[in-house]
């Protein structure tokens, strides 16, 4: 079972470049989300979606864009990369009930030079 | 506002010692859900347990046990007879009814030495 698949696993960008982090899940989960993990700060929510065509901002949305055209895919776009966006990014999915555990991808380690 | 505090940044123990991880949360809601996740050195996040706010029964799963106390807003996690494979970062998280967003604590790094 694939679960939640994130690509790429590692990426190095230059300041100002744009890129898309891919996230796909095969569990037919309605809810998907993106988090960033920084040392000493846990995971912080960037954007989330409760279904195809519906997205909303989380705690730290600035500099990121998302869309949800299908149930399976939830890409995260960095519009103009900045060194402050150097982080590990996790995509997660779950059934659309708040008591359901979220299933996480393996993460994308992103460095902005 | 909701907040999760894991005051212990790092804990180091010798194998077979018990280790307890503290988690304190803040919320104004009466219905909420608490979670623990494990992040081993390989980096993935592994779900360990979920507890509903209306169920204060403590739980034991093998060497793991959880103590949920609403009176002190705490959801502590104990590893009994720790093993090297327990070395990881452990996160406590909180969500609310009809709100899927998870609020994470900063995490506690557990190092178990042989």
C-alpha cells in the first residue's frame, strides 16, 4: 500500500526560484494538509483541504500556494523561494473526521540557498 | 486558541530505564482529541495513539502507556523498559471536533543508550 507519497525527497533551490512539491494519496481520504517542520517548533500547518476544490490557510501560509483538483493530489507551490522556507515538508491525509489520525508522507527536505 | 506544550526538549536514558514524556494542552473546547506521534531517525511520522476528551481511561499497549488527566490538561506518555529502538522524537498533538487541523507540540527527543 502506497499511502501518502511525496516527491521529491530532497531539493535544493536558489532564492527566487519556484517549485512544486507533490503529494498523492491512494486511500480516498477527504482531508489533506501540508506541514513544515523546523527545529524546536514541531510541525506547523501551512495549508489544508477538506475535499476537491476546497482549500484553506493554516498557521503559516505566506509564500505558499495550493490547489486540490482531485481527491488524490494536493501539490504545494513555492512561488518565490526564500531562505526562510528551508525546512522539512510533510503532507498528510485522513478521513474527514477530526478524531481520525492523519497519515503522513515521508517528507521533503528543502534547502533554499 | 489551542496550544500544546512539551516542556522536555531532550531526554537521555540508559536501556531498560523507564521514561515519561509530558504533554500539557490548552483549549476552550469541551470535545477534542489528543494524539501522540513518533518520528524515528529515518524521519517518517508514525501514529501511536488517539484519546478522546470524554474518555479519561488510561491505556497500555505493550511497553507504552498513556495517562490522560483532564483536571490538569495533561496527556503523558511512558515508555517502560526502554530500548534503543525507542530513540526518536515524540510529538503530542491536539485537534477539535469538526476541525481537522492538528496543533503540535515542539517535540521531545528521546535517546536511549545501550
